[in-house]
C-alpha cells in the first residue's frame, strides 16, 4: 500500500493538471457590458486586426441610438499567453463623438471569459474654450452574451 500511494499521487496530479490547463480567451463573438450595451467582434485576422459593431444602451445625446461600427487590434506576439490585450475604436453613427477602448480578455476562475476595459469618449465642442468638457473616461466589464436555447 505504501508503494502504491506515490504512484496514485503522481497519477492524480498529472490528470488534474491536464484539467486545469489555462483556457485561452477568444475575443470573437457577442458581448454585453455592465450597462447593457451589446458588442459583436468579428473574426480576428492573422495580424490581430478585427472589426465589428457596438450598440450602446446609454448616451448623452437626444438622438436615436444606432448600431455603430468598431475597429480594433488584438496584441499578437510570440509571447501571447492566451489572455490578450486589445484596443478598439467606436465611431458613433448617431453623434459627433468617438470612443476608444483598451482592455484585456480574461478567463475567470469559473472558466468564463471577461473583457475588462477602460474607455475615453471624445465629444465635439464648439470651441477650444469648451475643450475641458469634451472628454469623458470610464470603465466597463463585458461578459460573453449567451445564446438562449
């Protein structure tokens, strides 16, 4: 029994280590953030470039909200470990503003993908004297939008 125990321990650790291998975070797909905004990221090409669309749930304008295009890049390097950094720009279709996001794609302890982002929104102002109020900053957390069955 004493000789079998080390073998079983090594076997258990080997099988367990295979089960906890790091899941890679995949940016492609549909996402929803903590404010209810929806984002779709299309295929990321070999250079890390991607496009998609963003449908915001919040706005400071009285204009009708419309789906807006986004373009971005995923960090591609030989050292990439599966939880990549990325950035994208949303060119709002319904206002005179643009937003840039930067973030990282994580896999949490439960195996769920999460995008942690920070953004800068630049709104058009009439003159340089109003520049002080033209930029807003914030954070958003996105989770993968699950399709209902």
